[in-house]
C-alpha cells in the first residue's frame, strides 16, 4: 500500500525538532568536547597585534573550520554554506546562537591554513590523544604500566632482544612512510618548457605596455612556437630524437624571451610586476636553467628539480611502488600508537625514512613515559644502527636478525619454524598503519592534495591526522555508551531474576 499527501507544504509550516535546544548526543556536540580549545587560545592570539587591525576570528572558529573542512571533505565554498545552514556546525565553531549569515567568507580558510602552523596542529593532536587516553584508560595505582595494552603487544622475542630486555617497556609502535600526491598534471620536460614559454610571453606583453622607451615590441615568435608544440603534442608516441628536437626548440624560444624580459626590466624596473608575477619570473628562470643543464648533460636528474610552475615546491619522489614508481608531492613519515595516528616528519624532498626511527621512538617515550616493547617496520628501517640502538633500549625490532639464515637441519627445524612464525606475525601487526594510509587517502582526500601553497598543503595533511584521531575518539565514545547500555540491561535482568526467585521459591535461577 502506498499513500501520500498531495498538498504542497509551505516552508513556514515545516516543524523543527530542536525546540530551541541542541541534542547532547549529536556527533558535533561530542566532538567539540574532545578538542582542547582553550589550551591553545593564547598561542594563537600571539600571532596578532593587540591594538592594530580588525578583530581576528577566535582560535576555535579558525581551527574548527579546518577540522570541518577535512571531516566533511568538501570545498571551501561548500563548507561555508553548510556552516550557514547547520546549527550544530555553528555550535562546533563556538557561536553563541544560530545565524543565517555565514561567520566568514570562503577565502578566510586560506588565511586560517597559513596562520595555523604544522607545529601547532601537532601539539593539538598530542593533547587530543592524551585526553582521549585518559577517558578511555583512567589511571590506577593498583595496575602495572602495561596493563592498558592488549596481549598482542607482547610478542615473542628473539634471542638478541631477550638478553637486553627492559621490563619497563610496553606497547607497540608501528612506523611507515608514504607520499601524498599534489594536484598537478603529470610533468614532462617538453610540457614544462612550453608552459614556461607561454608565461614568459605574458610577462613580455605586460612589461611592454609599461615601457615608454621601447618603440618596437620584442618578437617572441609565439605563433610559430605554438604551431610546433601542437604538432608535437598531438602525436600519440614520440621517439627520443623527436623529444630532444622539441626541447631544443622550446629552450631557444624561452631563452630569447628571457633576454627580452631582462631588457624591459632594465627600462621599467621590477616594481612594475606584482609579487605573484615576480615569483613566476623567478620560477621560469630556474626551470630554464635546470632544463638547459639536463639537455646539455643528457641526463634526467638535477638537484631541487621543479616539476610544476604553479607549485614549484613539489618534488619528484621515487619510491618504486608498483602503481607509481615516481610520485609528485610531499613525503611523510608516520607512526601508529595504539590506533592513534601521528605525523612525525613531512618534507617535499625525498628522504630516507630509516633515519627517523630513533626520533619517532623518542617521541613515543616522551608521550608515554617509557619505550615500546616492540617496533614494527619494513625492511628499510632495519639498519645496523637502528638495530643496535633498539637492542640498547630493550626494544624488539621486527624482522629477522642480520647475518646468514640458519641451515635447514633437524636440530634447527624448530627454531626456523619459530622465526618464520614471528616474522609472519610481525608483518600482520604492521598492517594497521597501511589501513590508516588508505583511510587518509580514500576517505579524507590525501590521494590528491588540492591546496596550492606549500604551507597550506602542510596544514591540510596535518589536519587529516588529527581528524582521523577524532574519528577514533568518537567511535570509542559510541562503544562506551553501547557497553554501558548493555551492562545496565544485564543488571536489570539479573535483578528481575533475583526478585522473581525470592517471590517464588520454586523458581530456578
């Protein structure tokens, strides 16, 4: 049976369920109680002048807007509209009452990302995780330090670690590195040179209009250059000789344009250019120098190679993955501690993540007050230096020990089987951090960072780690409420059984 009211409702007749009050169990109300807003208010206020300029937005509004942006995974414009329509989001930002007017423009989110540094986000994340741990595991004097950890954290140890075991160590620490690609097209030398040529032509036109001394406009051969580039780019495949020919041609046009720019700048001065235009000019000069050096030396390697004119901070990251051997973005090193996600290192240049194992373990020690019982990593972390340091601290480093493997004999059969079991379990224990990387990329958009500046991209990446920890805190809160409800139901059933047995002596409990 299907039935509906054919009457057209007026929006004024729509009944709201709030009755002037927000629901305490709403997720945004619960999330707002997890974030330590007031702890970082003074640190954020120190960024502004106390007596100059217009009043700045408070820390809760700025930081909360960035949390909402990553949590909802939407554009800046869409976020402002959702804030304007949703009273729960306005409460999350610290507004005292609902308003149909947006609290800020979409462009303010760029300023929020610039002001809130990577270090501040890291401090908020540390405070957030500490607060969630205190709620989940209240301290007790009767319990040992490692009682809050699961039994899976205490894995069988090898002979090397057993002799230096520290009984105060507890817990698991999982380390790994990944790359967050930037929103750029796949770079090629010819495409990069052509983009630089087109931008240089635009700068030549701009400076020529400001120059009163130049009677004849510098010739850039833009139509001929464009025709040659189109004839090359329309071909599906290119030989090595064709690529070298087009690169030589584009280098010639770009070098001529840069000479014209030098003459025009001598006449009108650099003050004619805006900051963004001057930055583009510097990037174009560096691209020309790098591409000319690689062309003359017949190589594909150069220090601090630029792969994007709009994002010159992006570098190629060679990691040798099956899907993408070369990635273009930021490389980061992360750690996973009892399900909580931490960003330990972020750099736009490629780095060896094994060099960061000791600082990451020291961060764990500073955070928890003791070293982990085991550190689970892949092969690149298992260097001789890291093994010796972990052995000194009584930490078991996952993976087989260095040296020749044991011979497959009757006497060594049990030991070999035991070592294989331990190695397999170590790889299983390392899987959760891969899941966190997948969650950050598929759910929160780190598979392609859409921000354009280096500082704003760093803010987006760090905020994603914090939002993932907030999601974990929200799940723990839900599970706590669920188990509390189940416990109350079981208690009520037991009381009813007890009462019925007292009323009826023949009742069997």
